[in-house]
């Protein structure tokens, strides 16, 4: 018994220290690779494998693991320390910083909440339309904010609506019990005294309980008094199974919509930024990826995925009766729908009239988008053609400029008499400073994901090491047996592989590991690199089956409405929908947009240079 107890203690201690053991043992066990074969390729492979294992296992924080190339590359003679350091701060870092400035202003002045509530008010309180309304506003916000921030912003609004739904369901169960008891006790007096009894009951509840009463045009008066023993399901906190299904459907729809919205813009998610920077670094002659081309390609993908995901969730949790759950008619509304709409309107009224800072933030939001689109639209000269020197201005230039101005523009309007209403945009913490800016450095610092910046920089450093050492070309030669596959088959295998791996590893880490391999594969097979890189970038965001797949999943799971089995079941369908839509896009409108039908000259030049 003592031996068994000692063994169990040892096992528990080893399990507790599993991450530390992994951090130490992985580098030591792989050390013979660069020692037995002392060359640049083996040294780079050693650094790549160690970093990838740290990322996938999350034995150390992602940002800390991204610093591994910063000291191992110089130690093994792959890259100089100054060369590695230059990879950790790129153009996309400045782009992200400017966008975070705008996101900080949007969150600080509650513009996101106004947009979300307005869209939900338009959609109505019918379950199907309510889910669709929340999905639409989440997709729109996620285009410009991070998926995690968007989910964290929208979920409290959705939770307030769901709690109203649950409370109304409990009250409805009391109404049913009161109606039954009344019919049993006063069956003889029902015909003659029903209006009087209802009126007396109503006065009683008004005097003693002080509860709200909702009177419908047709039907009996309902009295929402909380019962001593409400008739709810014994095995659940939800009044009915249907209420629980609505809560599941709405909760999962928000995390999926945040993922879909992040696909639309280059700045929508960190994986898009990783792809853009690594692609532009590897193929500097390719001028095909910018904000406009990415938006044109990904917007139809997002719209199709939005509709199909909504249909899938509706079928899974609400059934196929779309006429009942999605009717826009105002003639027939249930009591809970009326109260839910009332709750949403109350939340919107709390925001008050639109404030001056919200107007400024909205103007900057529109201005940034317009300047991104018109920089180099392709079919007409952009505003960069007004400058003599070409190639100096990028999307990051616009982003940082407008973000910098938000630190200067006062949050109080300079013309207090211009509007009849009083200024409501002043922050309570800004005291009486009339020149307090739209955002402060604390606002920016609170939202700036420095871990993602370092993680992206580590990916750039790994890619640079693979290029300089020749490891990427060696990997490409090992993949030559796949040359017999059709391009669409290679793309499909890429989508399925990346979608499976990203369920268990972080999205940025997965993409950072796969991008150099897929680039080398595309060059070896003589197919356009974009035909594998873009689908991989899209599908790496489809880690939606588990709470650990991405942070939005974890946020939604923490509210307690869904179980892991629900996420797996719903996420599997969303994953298949995503792969199908991405394949459809890359084989249809993606082909003429990016010229995928032929091996491009910029890839040929890169391939020749690599071989030399």
C-alpha cells in the first residue's frame, strides 16, 4: 500500500511539473540533430521544431516561446542577432497599432454597444431573427476589432436578453399554474365573474407585489408574479428545453460570427496579418495582397458562411420551423418577445443621444476604410499616385496617422452651442479637462495585444531563418512526390489538415508553422502559392469545436449555457461549411482575382533565387 501511495505521489508530482519537464526535455532530446549534422539546415530545423512544440503544447506562454529564435539563431550561427531583432517589428505591427487606437476609441465611447443594440432592435425578438441580428452585428464589429474583444463586448448584451428570456419563462410557468388552480376552484363562477376576478387579482398584485403586467390585445391577462415553487424543469435552470436551446444557439452564434467577421479584413485577426507579412517578405515582387483585394475575396465568403452557419444552428437547436421563429409580423408576439424587445430598447435608451466622441470615432472609422480602399485599388490610380516616390506608403501609414490623431483631438466638442443637447461624450475620469483627448495611452495599452505582436515577430524570424539556411528548399524537395496531385486536391488537403491541427493548437502558432512549408510545397509543385496560402489562412480560424480552439470559444463557454458536446457538434458543421465555402471561393472568383490558373512570375523569380 505504501509503495502504491508513493507511486501515486510521484505520478502526481510529475503531472504537476509536466510543462517544465517538456520545456527541458524537448531541447535536450533534439540536440543531437544540430550536433551530428552541423549545417545551417539542421540548426534551423532544430530551432523550428523546438519553437513549434512550445507553441503547440503551450508549455510556456506563446509570446515567450516566440522569443526562442531570438537567442538560438545567433547561437547556432543561422542569423545575426541584429538580423533576428529586425524581424520582430514589421509594417504589420504599425498597422495593428493604428487599428487598436481606433478600437480603443470605439470601446471607450460605447459605439460598439450602440451598433449592436440598433441591429438587434431592427431584427426583432423572434428567436431566429434575434440570433441573426446578433450574428450580423458581431460580424460587423469583428471586421475591425479582434475576435476576442468583439465576443467580450457582445456577450454581455446577449446575456442580458437571455436572462430576460429565462425570467419571463419562469413567470409564464406561474401563469399556467394560476390559471389551472382558478379553473379548478372557481369552475362554477367562471362564466359570470371572470372579468371581475381578473380585475381584483390585478389590483392585488399591483398593491402587494409591485410587478409589471403586460396586457395583450387578445387573450387573458397574465400576471408575472414570481411563484413560491415555480414549475420549471427539475434537471435544469431553464424554464423549458426550448429556452435552453435558444440560449445555446445564441451563445454559439456569437463566437462563430466573430470568427467569420475576422476573415473579412486584413486587420480582422492576427492570422491575416501573419499571412500578409510573411507573404510580402517571401515574395516582395508580388503586389497582389492589400486591403482591397483581400476584402473583395473574403467578403462573399463571410456572407455565405454567415447564412449557412445561421441555418445550421437554427436547424440544430431551434428546428426547421422558420416561419414561427423568423416571422417579422408584429401582429402575433408572445409575452416574452414583447418583454425582450422592451429590455433591448431600455438598454439602448440608457446610451442616450449620440455623443460628439461617437461621431468623431465613426468619422475616423469611415475615413480609415475609404483611405485603405483607395490607396491602390488597381483598376484606377489611387491616392498614392499623387506622390512622386512610389512604394513608400502602405495601409499602415493610414492606420498610424489616424490613430495618432485620436491622441490629439479633444473629446469635448469645441462648439457647445452647435447642438441643442448637452455634451454626453465626456468621460467621467477626465474630470474637468476641456482638452482631454479621445483616447489616452492607458486606453491604448489596455487593448494592445503585445503577446500577439511578439508571436507574429517570432513567426517572421522563423521564416527568415528557413529562407537563409535553405531549409525551406530542402522541405520542398521532400514534397516532390505530391507533384502528381491536382492543384485543387492539394488545396483541399491543406484545408483539412490545417482545420484539424488548429483545434488543438493556437491559430497564430499553427499558421506560422505551416506557411513556410506550404510556400515551399507550392514552389515545388509549380502552382500559385496563393492557392494554398490563402485557404490555409482562412481555415486556420475554424478552430471552433473546443473551448481551447480560440479565446472567443472560451469566453462563450464560460457563461455556462453550452457544454463541450454542444460545441463539438455545432462546430463540426461550421468547420465543414467553412472548408466548403473556402474551396468554392478559391476555385471560382479567387482564380481571376489573384490569377491562380498559372504559376506567377514573382514566384518563378523567388524559386530561381532560392535554387541559386
